[in-house]
C-alpha cells in the first residue's frame, strides 16, 4: 500500500473589526463530459463550430422530439465517480428543472436531483508537501448544458447559439470542507488533474469545459469543528453562492471579497441573505444576481420522457478495471520507486503526458533522479521558453535517456551534456553518434590531461606560486585546463591532477 | 394544503402563462381540486412498495456516442422570428 498520509492545513483566518473569522466553502463544479455527441442527441459537441450548426431537433426542443441517452456519457460519469472513490448508484433517474431563459429552448434542464448517478466520494487536495485537505464529494449527477447567449453583438438584441445546448455535464458537488481561497483553487486544480487523467473531461477552463459555483459562508473559530462533529449546518453562517466562474484566479479573489462583505454585514449587526451572486472582476466585488427570488423555484419533477437509468454492477466493475493509475498513486510511486522529492514527483505527475514521458526517460536512462532533473530543469525549461507542450517536444524520451546514459558512463561532462541537449533539441539525431562525430567525448585519458596541465603550469609560473600559497586558487588551473580541452576533460580527473602537480 | 389566489398567480407566472386577475379564483379552485385528489391518493398505505415508474418493464434505450445529427443551421433557424449571422436574435436579456 502506498503512503498517502498527510497533515491537515490550518484554515484561512480573516481579521474583522471585532473578531477573527474563518471561511467555509463548498463547490459545485460543472465539468463537460468528453464525448463526441451530446447527452441526448446525435449532434456534435465540438467547440468553436459555426453557431447553431451542432444542433439536433432534440436540442432545439422541437415538438415531438424525444431524448435518447448517450451511453458513453454515462460511462464517463461512472468512471469519474470511481476515480473519486465514490459510490455508484446502479439505479438513478432524471428530473426536469424548470426555468425560462432564451438559451434553454426546452424550458427545462434535464438533470438528476433526487437520484444522482454517483454518491459520496473524496478528493485529497494537496497544499504543500505532506499537507493536504480531504474534501468530501457529496454527489455527482449528469445533466444537460444550456446554450450560450451573447449580449455584446448588438445594442438591442441578445444572440443565442445552441451548439452547447444538451452537451453532457457532470455536476460534482463537494461538502463544505474547503477552508480558504487557496484551498478552493487547489481543489479545482486537483479535480481537473484527476478528470484529465481519467480522460472524462478535457479540463479546458477557458473554453468553459469546467465552471464552478462557489458557496461561501463565514463562521467564528470553533464553529466549523462543531459542524464537523455533528454535521449540523446551524453551526455555520448563511451561505451565498457565487455563480459560474471559470478562472482559478477569479475564484480566489471572489471568495476573499465575498467573505469580507459578509464579515462587514455581520459585524455591523446585520444578517447575510442566502442568495446567488455574480463576481465582477473589474470592480473586484460580488453583487446580487437575481432580484427575482422566485426564479429559484425550479419545480423539479421526474422527467416523463426518460425511464430510470439502470446499470449493471458487472459494467461498473469493467470500468473500474480499466481505470488508469491516478495522480495520488502515481506521485507516491514516483517518490518510492525513483527516490524523487515530493515536489519533483508533483511536478512530473501534474499532467499524465509529462509523467509518461518521464517514466520512459527514467527507464531508458536507468536513473530516475537524473531523469527527473533533466526532464524538469532542461526539457520543461526549454519547452516553456518556446511555449511548447510536451507533445511537441523535439527531444524524444529515447534521445533524452541517451544523453543521460552518456553522463552516467562519464562519456561526457554535465556541461557538455547541456550543449549536447541543445544540439539534439534544435537539430535532432542520436546523442551517442553526435558525441562521437563531433568529438565531444570527455577526456578521461589522464595522459592527455596531464599534458594539458603541464603546459598551463609551465606557462604561468606566477600563478603557480600564488596557488601554492593559497590552495583555493588552484581552481584557476582547473578552469584553464577545461578551457584548453574545450570543456571535454573530466573535471574530477583534472582537479586531481592539478592538485598533485601543484603539490597541494 | 390549499392554493390561494396569490399562489395561483405565482404558479402562472413561473409557467409564463398569462392569467387575467378575474380568472385567478377559478384557477386556484382548479388547483385545489387536483390537490384534493392527490390527498385522497395519499390515504393509500404504500409503505414498503417500490414506486412504479413505468407501466412497461422496459430498459432505458441507449445511444452510441457517434455524431449522427446536426449540420443544419438553416433548418434550426427557419422558425425563428429573427436570426442574424447564424444566431437566434432575441430581445436583450441581461442579468
């Protein structure tokens, strides 16, 4: 069993005028299911298509059209549930959530209120090495996305595109276990990482593939612990929900500013109203979103167009058997198997493509630690400089492993290895051949080094005298020899020979 | 539970169905008739009885994840009172 133990972080404390306050945060994340077609129609889910071109009559709610469920979307939601170690409900059902908006042609969203597909799970949210928050997931349900309204194309009209209408979403609902803005951002990051590992959501926040509603309340120190003991919400403050955010930076800012707003109200003797709010990043404030309180009356009822969704345990077991190694396990294995630091293992496992690349390099090089150093410092650094992702890396894992093998066998020095890396990066080729052909091999032949040392000693009698009085100056000779040999001499050998020739 | 005129007006508004003020009492009355019937059903003891969700023992029909539909912007927009540049154009809605 891998070691996944950790300490719990301290909650964020905000000082009000009268008291210290703590934050309690719960998140509802809408993650778009990675699928070719929509949840209930055969229209494409592709982002960025011509407006209203990825729309079937079902999505446009034409009379008489009936929804037929996309089994793969259900499989993806089950996979997500299993990835979050959650209970899967073999029977779930769809309900209608009724409201009117131009981008919702049906007049209702098909969702799962009463019987969600996925029950309780958990996410370990890493904060610092060895410190993490365990956030409980209450449920995941499957639902339809709405279309998109564009308000800035015309002064008097709103424009509606139904391409997104009916795309499958997973709504992942957490318990109020998140205790600060940084934890909230880390929660989203970890969830995104897991979804990307599972391949169930592309996690592209900019395109809206992941959006979060954030519930924020404040409480006095100690109150949250009483809630955790009893699960009684009366120990917590009234929450406000900040809707529809798709930037981790804005999520953090919105939580902070909303908490301060609530603190100011409560300390002035007022009461926080439970309501939906919008975050305005330009003004860095939240404001009440729906004056129409009754818009919250969704009048849910079971969708008469859809039978309950019954799935078989054997099918769930098959999906479970096909789960990839997940971030926590992979990171722990990298620490144990390759002796990496928690930090390095975290960097390498952030994206599964990076982790796969690293593992190939480590296997080819026969040295995990060196492989980690080279992948993180040289390769990632170089890729970042040109804004490339690992998928477009001009250096293959085999080539990088080849470079590391040359270092390990003392064929080249670390400094030459960097030159070699640059050559492989820009020109390509087999590292071993390049070293051979361009005479980059490290000189370990002590005879040749001795000759070079002798020449430099003979040419610099004044330096010799100084060095003999102050041995620290011997480094100058080492540098000269390295220069004379084009950096190809083995620095350790040079050092030893210089010291002995100078009689130090 | 009884539906008063105010609630009837609210339900009508939520459903976006226009009901004139003088018709609200009748609507409230109709709602109460329906609820009265439900009350009657509630008298039946159904403890331990699985809810019946369908009259036919069918399995929910599934679809494969394949793109088989769409690509008909003109037909989707053909009934729209106003459409511009491929979008439905509706009176401005701003939160």
